[in-house]
C-alpha cells in the first residue's frame, strides 16, 4: 500500500473520540544532515530508538464547529500553548491531501515529555511521531481505515517524516533506517524501515546515557542547519560518505563488530559538527565540556578496553553509548569521571517504540 494514501471510508464524520499514545526519541548513528523538497533527506541514516526519553500525547477529536476551518487546542504539560498549537495546525493543514479528514474535526491535543523541556534534548522526533501514531490509530479505530500493523507503521513513518525528518525513525522498535540507500532493500526517502532484525545480540538493549552539558536553546535550529548544507563545500563528499557508512553500519549491526561500530559512530558525530563548522555562516554547537567528555571517553576506552563510545546530536550534549553487558563498569566510570561536566544525566537505552495507552 502507498503509505501516503488515506484509504479510509470517512464514514464516521459525526463521531468523536480520543486516543493516547507514547512515542520515544531516537539517536542517529549515521546522521541525516541536509534535506530537499518536502522533507526528503540528502542521505540515508540509521538510528537506535530510545526508551526513557519520550512524549505522551492524548489526541481527541469532535466534529468541527466550522468545517474546513479546524481548531487545534494544544496543551503542553497541562497549559495551553498557542505557538505549538499553531505549528501543529500548520503541519496538519499543509498535509491535508494525505489527511483528508483533518478539517472535518476540531482537535484537542494534550502532550508532555518524560524528559525536562529545559534539558536541551530535541523533542520533535518523539512529539511528532507520537501525534502521528495517534492520528493513524484514529484512522483505524474511528474512520474506517483497515490497515495491517505493518502498513500502519509505514504510514506513521511517512507522516512523521513530513513533520520532522528524524521522527520518521521513531515509530520502529530498537533500530530504524531512513533514506534510499543502494544495498539496503526497501529503503526509501519517503519513510523509514525497521532495522530491528539486523541487530546482533551484542547490540540488544544498547545503552545511551545522555549527559546534558548545556540546556540552553540552540543558536541554530536543525532546519537552518539542513538548509546550509546546500552551500557547504563538502556536501557531495559527505553525502557519498554517509551512504557508505550507512551500508557498512548495517553489516556491523549484523556482525556485532563493536570496533567498527565505534569508528563509524564517533566519525559520524564529529563529521556532523565539522559540517556545521564549515557552513556559511559557520557555527559551533559543541561546548568545551563536550570535548572534555569526549576525550575522557576515548582515554577510558583505550586504557580499559571497554567498548564505550559517544555520539552527538545537533547540540552540545553527549550521548554515551555502551553494550548492556558492560553496564556496571560504564555506569561507575560515568558517575565518577563524566557526570561533573553536565547538569543532568538521562539514563536511556534502546526501546520498543511507540505504545498505545489507555485513553
Ligand atoms: O529531524 P530534524 O530536522 O530535527 O533533524 C535531525 C538532525 C540530526 O538530529 C542532527 C541527525 C539525525 O539524523 O537525527
């Protein structure tokens, strides 16, 4: 089935209803940086789906008081948030063609994150995938769309991508790939695909402890960062490299080769930041403490042989990655050596993806 198509019967327009979902954030290992047209990636990416850092949303709908002009009331952590509500309304109406029922209803959305909003963790992947999982569930439960579980996830990934590129990967448990890539069957720029079956047991339950080095708002949004890739002198070589790394990372996830996993993952994080530093205008999102933490992780790995490594998002916070069987030694290293460089530590790990909650 075409993931864009609605294929429901729109036979329940006078009804109303409510669903609740949770959906996690994800951390990219090979990084999406650069987009074109309607949220299409310039290169493929692979991520681990997280578990603790997630959004919880309740989405309720009732027939629109003024059909064609739907209202969206958005409550963030219990308080009405006009700006966020307008952003969501804009997204829904912009994509009316693939959400043909959207303006027949008024929408009330109550959303909250499990991680503090001042933590500097990007919430768009969890927030947007959560909203979309709720919509796709409404289509199935109330609007006569009869899709298989697989098709629901494909459609959710497609719609999440339209809201925020990286959100397309959050709908799948454990691991996902997004972006067309020669050599990865089924991969597409339009939606992410599940990568769970690729995982060697070395990666099961992989940890991602997020050290919040700075919770300040980023100086440059990721949308602007993506745009600036259009004029980056290294873009062609970068897109080629991201393809190669994504193909290799897939086989590394299958073989369990932790040494190559570390090389690719850390290389991708540093390349992402190198691309920011070489953009016009150039920008630097790492802080001195990000570098201090990186250096300590590398030194500890060298001395101890423990396969701990780091990755970075578009920000200064350090994601500390390690296998579950090294959890004790890594935790005590993080507590004694790294935690002093951050204001907060969020202990996360690979997780099972979005979940439907009792409404
Ligand atoms: O989904 P966006 O537009 O916020 O971009 C996310 C970009 C990175 O987080 C830096 C990389 C990625 O693949 O998630």
